[in-house]
């Protein structure tokens, strides 16, 4: 997961020349053929820009050679995320796989360009977990708004049989296929009478307590929300036995056994997005009061000036905004250009780096949430 600390470390890797390449990656269908075409085009553009800046061709080729070798390497493409950021810094190469697609872009300068990464930033306030749970399968997913990753916990049972084994009260369960949930058709267990039903519930309670013990011990230090994906009666029984305070009232109904992590994540984000986006929006609700107190900076120029004075505590930005121009640091003045010209910088990226340098926190938000229609806005540690 990308973090503010990780971006700060990346922004600090500066050399006499750096090429930053961004491209989406297709993993199926006819668009897969576009992967090598895109990379070849971006490498050509990067090489031309580096040569134009007077970078020694041999050193440039050494840095970019691994990417040239990867153009037609199917195995290399299979290892990539839905997007990828490629950084040639001096003679070294850094590959950052991304959980979502990015716009094709090449930036050459004295430092890495990090703006396209900002929307993938793992804000702790947007972290949550999904527990996909049934008698046949148990999975825990560590999620953000952008991605989901399965967590393998020591002691977490794979299934009811794995948890209880010979302790099962009901050695032979019959089942038939019932209604369909997000993971497909769900098995419905039944016995031969009331006694079998009670045994079945007893088994489920024992199993779910063991699941809860392991999950709770892992999540308690993180204090992260937990969303349950389960059918009845598993959902109801788990809520009865669970002691984890972060278990959400919301639920992904239905049997999740055959659902892929990506599908569970997509439905979970749709369900939880208002809750997850609330912290940044809630902070922005304080904007007018802070603005009245002189503790805000709106726009590129004001934000860069505040960052230079190490005033910025939190930066809110639209990660899709791309604004070209030149920053004259000595006079604290910015020239804005409609088109990218020689010597221009991505000014939103420059604002991000400047704020990271002074220890600010970052929040990537929708453009509509930013005050005064600005691409960046900062909350200051003290008044100007």
C-alpha cells in the first residue's frame, strides 16, 4: 500500500536526471496488445526528452534497458498491476505497481513525478477489512478505496471442518443448492430433525468463535472497520459471538465462497464509500473557520509559499489536475501556462513534493470537494 512516508521517500530520490513514466496495463481481451505499444512509445518519448536535456546517452540507456527488455515479456506484464509507474533515476530503475489505471504520461526532470500516485495513497481513515465467511471457506481482505489484498493469518481456520474436525457434532451433513448471493449459489444445510439443527448451530458457534478470536487479535491494534460478507445463519451467529468493536452493521448478503477478491472489494466500496470518504470531507468542513483565522492557503502559488515557510499541516488535492508552469521560488511567484513548454513543471506535483518536504499529510479528494475550485488547498499549522 502506498503511504505518505513512501511518497516522501520517493520524492527525496533526486538526481541529475529522472524519467517518470506512467501507463495503464490491460490484463485481458484485445487491449492486451496495447501494453507493449504504449511502453515502447513512452520509452521513446522519455529518451528524446532526456537527450534534449543533455543527459549522457550511455547512462540513459543503462537505466532504461530493463524496460526495453520487458516490452515483449509476457511474464513481466502479468506481474504488473492495473497501472504502473516507472522511474529511471540516474542509473537505477524503480517499478511501482498500482491498483488502478493511470493516464499515459512521461515527465523528465530532476526528481520523480508523484502526482499520479496520490489517488492511490493509503489513508488510514479509508482502510477497512472484509471477512468473507461461510462454513466452507474463510478469507480476510485488507482493503482501501482502490485495492484489496488477502491476508493470511496464522491460526485462522479455512473452514468449519478445518476448525473442528472430529469435534463436529454432526458428522454427516446434507445440503442442497439454495438462493444465489454475490458469490453464486449457496449451499443450504439440513439434517433429519430438530436435534440435527441444534447440533449444526453448535458447530457453527464453535467455528465462528475461533474465527473471531484470530480476526479480533489481528484487527484490534489497527482499529479498522470490518465488513462481513456472509449468508444466514452465519451472519447472525457471527454477530452474536464476535467481540470485535469495529464490526460494521452493514453486510454483504449471500454466500461469498466463489466471489473473487476484486468482486467483493468492488461491492464493498460501493456500500462503504460514503463512510470511508467522510474523514477528509469532515476535515474540509472546518475550512471556513480556519480560513477566517488565516490558517489556509488556496491554490498553487499560496500553497507553495506556505510550504516553503513550513506552515502546511495538511494538503488536499485533486490528483487528476495537471497544471504546467514555472515556479520562481525566490520571488514566490508562479507562471501558469496553458500548454506544456520547455522547462515547465507539473505544478500540482511540485506542491505535493513541497508539502511532503515540510511533513504535511496528504488527502486526495474529488475536485468538487476542494474550496474555491482550486486544484490544491492547504490547512496551515499557524496563521500567516
